[in-house]
C-alpha cells in the first residue's frame, strides 16, 4: 500500500536493552514547494506535503504581498506531491514588487542586519497592534499544549513535525496544521484563515510547538492575533517586537507553568506583584 504524501516508510534497526530488532518506521516527508506570484518565482521552501495552497497563501499574506482574500484571482497547484509548485495569480491592479521582496529576504537572513532595522521593516509595512480587548483565562492557556498534542496526528506517527494551532478564548481548537518547518505550520494556519475569510484573527490564540522567533511573532501580528504562546523560549528580538506591537507573548507553556514576556494585560488570573519586564 502506498504511504500518504506526508509520510515515508523505511526499514530501521532498533537497539534496546541489548536486543536488536528490525521493523518499518514512519518518517515525515520533506519535499520542496515553489511559490510563484503570477509568473515570478518568490520562494522555495522544504515542507511536509499537504495543505500546500494554505502554506503559499499564508506565506504571501504574512510577507505583505496579499492584503486580503479579494487580491487573489486564481490559485493553481502544479505537479502535486514531490517538487510541487503553487502559483497565485493576483487580480488586475494589485501591485507588488519582486525586487523589494528579495531585499526583504536578504535583510531578514543576514547576520549583519541589527534588530532595530528588522523591527523598522515591520513598522514600514503599516501593521497595527492586535485587539487590546481580548482576554483569556490563565488556566485555559495552561491546558492548550495537551490539546495540541492530542490533535497532532502526524507527529504521533512520525515524532518529527512541528505544529501550529488556533484556539478560541474558551480553549476550543479551531484548526491545527503540522509541518517539518515551524514557520510553514504557522503559514498553513494563517493561509487557512485567509481562505475561510477569518482574518484578522482578533479573537484567537496561536500556539506553536517550538520556540517563538522573530518571524513567527511578525506573522502573528500580520494576522491580527492578540496572543502567541510557545512551548519553548522566544528570542530577544521576538520579545522586543511583541512589546512594541502589544502582542501577548507567552513562552515555556508546559503543564501548570508559563512565562509572560509581553502583553500580560490580556491574561485573566492571579496578578503578580512584579512582572520583572525589562527592555
């Protein structure tokens, strides 16, 4: 029987307590996806096949190429599976600058560009702070990682995928996506929201299974998310960006403990005498 596109079966040898055994194990597939806008190549990313259109749309939205769903004239998937391409055709009159996007990619990947320049690039995009009125109970936030783990069907088979999920203020799961790349998982979630007409995500919480880096904070702000929670640590630049744009950023969300790095006013629970926040 042929394995699903997201999964690969391979023979392995296991050693356990002095005993050897051979069996078939599941691996998460990692295949290239090219994203094109009209006839222009934009990006090639290694991803787990599945939800490729959502990935492309989420990427283009969070990079500022798409502003809303109505910008899209047509979407085509070509060579579905290995070596796929998603082509997004813009409506007549929708302008975009391929050269400007190339400069942005260079800046965000270059070790010589400082955090101040990176945050200034976000400011120039005209992004606005998310809904200041959104609130969530701290106790609800604490149960989300377990709900995410239960929904990670692909991770449970392979053990090698990141996940991103949206929850509402009651802790109800809205959508979950998995991928070998944590940025890809986030783009798939945001692409889903764009297709469903759900943007901005002003009443949702985004939970990611890894760390919270600058790019993921930027994507959360672009999608209008008020709360971003991570099971691991955020970076210093991610914290700076979250504080500037009033995004609630939570890290080390595990069991009955988490750390709030920005936007504590959205959390309902016992208040601390000293938040200890510094710049």
